[in-house]
């Protein structure tokens, strides 16, 4: 009986020092794929390697030997001793392996749950596997289910819905105020890590220009160069407030540098075009009352933190929903996997034909009432021998595939061609 | 025959309403897509129903409350469909379609009454007067809804409690722009509606302006929207203030539309229109 196994390590089981020893990159992935192909007990396989995880997903008939060889291989590649490697590796079989890869694809196993990159990385891993022809009927289907499940989870739950970092939350707010950030002007007052990060996010959203000002002008020039923006002096803030749309403040000033009356005056000059202050400084650089002015929005660091915290807990709630969807999909896939066996497929095929024969026979005989018993018998025998003859070749073909690598592929095709549902034989097990 | 179309329209609007409500809860694009399809089918049936009504009556079928409400519902959706071409905000449907369906529901509960069509209702100007006035009302309804949506979203952002609506509603800028566009188009249509109305009045009653309550209240409504547009363009009003005022204007408009016809005597009152 074929088994699906997932062997790997991630950010929870292994520290980065170990992960980077095992990690495969573009430079050696071909080599790795070829080496694993050399392990005869491993049938189909996919290798996924990101900065947070290394996974080898494979199918095998000889579970124990295959696992042994792969651990051996990993130890050889990474130079980590087998015992140490054994402590950090997890090995999932069948249902658990299926569940694990579904969870990885849906970003439920990620360090930041719901982060969107992982799906692309899984897709890349699958592409590499198809290029090396190391994935076939079972893993192909498993991966396709993984992708569509991940997509479904992303659209039907809010798992990647809301920002879980402060700068990203700020950008999202900007989008809800201005719609499109394209062409918006950003004014950076003061410099700091978080302010820079927020500015970079904004630039990624194709804002038009970044203006930078700082008490020490040289630092402003430095930063402006960095963002390909323009440095302005501290005295110009008033003028620039008329032009800017998003203002990020992060100076160490003990007093607010943006005052209520100043912004009120500015808004008249701006003809009430919206103005968004992101105040990352502690103590605050923007007077809190400024938020009360129409079309002005002020978010300080605590506001942003509050949003992020709520979003994180929301994601956790959504993850529960997602896990349930994973469970459903695991059951479906396991069912399909079980049908990939010669005997139940042949039985299902025969059942289906017999059922069709019975139904059609009944129809015909009911319209031919004046047949003699012998004639009746003749018609019945005729139908039986036709169905048998038709099934003869496909059954023979499938039996001949037993033990071959292409077996699963043909079983799957046969099931699809004749539309044999996985549930059929559960109803009448023979 | 036409009652079948009416019932089918109402049914499709109710299904679309359920769809749009499901859409705003689930945020599932497919649900939004199909809700639009169903709404559109309902809109076509609604159009057929109105055309049949016009044909049977020989005059615009808005001479009683039943007909008025159903036509109002049609114009709101017409405005919605046209504005959707530019704005493409599916979630707008979650607000507009229930509102429209609600009007149809009320219309459906009003019994059908016989109407005597007086000769002046066969005037060339009447369809023009009715179509432009009602379409203007429909677009103002969209402006009203955009205003409400703006206030909800603004409240979420200002109060820093980003609730369920925050992610579902579009940005403030888009809502404000929708509000502005709707008011401008609505204003033009309302103006044309009033001009054609007075031309018709000249033909029927011999004077352009007779201080009829409907005329007076229409003028008040028109002045309110004119003031709002002026403030927007000249004084740079936008956002909250504009949204609030468009909501206020809409309440006056609703009074002009329905209240006047019921509460006040005049040639626009349904009593007089029905000719009974």
C-alpha cells in the first residue's frame, strides 16, 4: 500500500542555525532533486525549502527504508549528525502528512499566520518537481488540492485580511482614506526605524514623492537620498503641510511640533483635502486634538498598536475556521487515496456496468412482453457477454499495471473515465 | 399579465437583496457577481412591467403611490447601474438594493386602484417631466446612501475602532467622490424636471408657476442641493459636512416626493392625480 510521508523541520522545531544548514537554494536544488531520485524507495517527491522551513514530501511503498535513506541524505548534505537531526525533524504519515502540507500551503503553519508568501513558495517547489518529473498522480493531485484549498481559505476567511505590523496597518489606513496612494505626497518629519519602514511601504504603493525634514539637516539629506526624495528644512514644515497628504512624525521633541491651530489654518489652505498624520513619536509630535478637525486623521503609535493587536487576535479566530476547512479537505483526499487500489477499482467498474446492464435490460424486456422464456434468457446472456467483453481489456490492463510506477496514474484515469465515485464501494463493500 | 412581471421583479429584487447582504457578510466575490446578475434580470423585468403599465394606461404609470414607488425603485437602480460603470463598488449594492427592494415591497402592499387618465396627462412634456424628476430622485438616493456609507467609514477611522465595516466599505475618497458625482448629476436632472414641469403647467393651467405646494417644496429641495453644490465647489466643502448635508437634503426630497402628495392639497396630490 502506497504511503504519503512528509519529513521536515520548521521555525518551531529547529533554530535558524540548523535550518540554514539543511536549506536548499537555487544553486543546489537540481543536485538535490537528482540525489533524492537516486533513492529507489522514494517514488514521487517534492522538496520545499524556505527561510522558515525545509520539507520533503514523498510517496513510498517501503516506508521505513525510504525514511532511513532520506534522513541519511539530509545528514549528509547538512553535515548535521543523525541523532541531532532526528531531534529537530518531524515526520508525518498519510493523513497527517496531507494535513501538514495543506496547513503549510494555507499559511496556517507560518511564523506569522496568514502571511501570503508561502503559497508562492509551495508553488515554486511544485514547479521544480514537475520540471524534474518527480511528481506524479498522487502528489500532483495533492498539490492541486493544496493550492485550491489555500485560495479558498484566503477568500473565505479573514486569515490574511488585516495588517499585523504597525507600518502595514498605517499604509492600510492610508488606503482607506485616500483610496489609491498613487501620486500622494509623503512628508517625513524626523527619522527612525519605524518611520523609515512606513515610508518604504508607502513608496511601494507608488506614492509620488517623499519629503524629509530633520532637526539636523545633514541627516535629512542622507535620508532623502535614500528614498530618492527631497530634503527640506524644519522651517518649511508649514508650507509643506499645504502640499503633503501623509505626514509621518517621529522626532524626539518633548513638545508637540504640529499644533491644532496650525493644522486648522492649513486645512483652509488645502481646501479641506484630507490629511493623514502617522505619529510614531513618543511623546507625541502631533497634538491629539488635531484628530478632531474635519478631514484630518491622526494615528499615534498606541492607536496603531491597538489595531495590530486586534488584527492578530482576529487572525487567530479565523485560523480556527481555516483548520476546519483543512479537516474536511483531508478527509476528502484520504478517501480518494484509498480508491487508488486495483481491486476496489475493478470491483467498482464491474458494479457500474452490471448496474447499467440491469437497468437497460429491464427497460427493454418490459417493452417486449411476448418473448418466450428462452428468448428472454437469450437477451440476458447477450447483454452479460457484451459487458464482460467490454470490460475485459481495461481490467487486464489495470492488473498488468500492478507494481508499476504508472499504476496510480492509470487507476486515477480509469476512475475518472468511468466516473467511479470514491463513495461507491463504501456503500457495498465486497 | 403585468402583475406577473411585478411579482417576478419583486422576487428577483428580494433574492438580489439576500445575495448582497450575504456578500457584505462573506465578502465572497462570486456572491457579488451573481447578485448583480440577478439584480439586472430583475431590473429588465421591472422595465418591462413599467413599459406595459405605460402602454395600458396611456400615460406615465406614476399617478398613484403604488406606481410612484415602483418607478422610484426603478430609477434608483438605474442610477446605481449607471454609476457602477464608473465606480465599481459592489458593496454599494448591499445598501442600495435592499433600499430599492423595500420600496417595491411597500408598493406591492398597496392595492391596485382604478385611475381615470385626464387628457392633460397625455401631454408630450409629462413623460419627460416625470422621467427626469424621478431619475434625479434616484440619483439623489444614491448620493444619500454614499453619504451614509461615508459617515460610517469616517466614524470607524476617526474613533480608531476599526470594526466589520472598515474592511468592507471603500475608501473615504471614493465615497466622497461618489457622493459628489451623484449630487451633480441629480441636480442637473432635477433642474430639467422642474423646467419641463413648468412648461407643462403653462400648457395645462396657463401659468408657469402657481405656488402649488409641490412646486414650492421642489424649489426648496432644489435650493438645498444648489447650496450644497455651491459649498462644495466654492468653499471647498468635502467629506463629513457634505455627506451630512446630502443626507439632510434627501430627507427634504423624500418629503417633497411623498409627503406633499399626501398631506397637502394641490394638483400633484395623489387624490387629484388619480382623478377620483
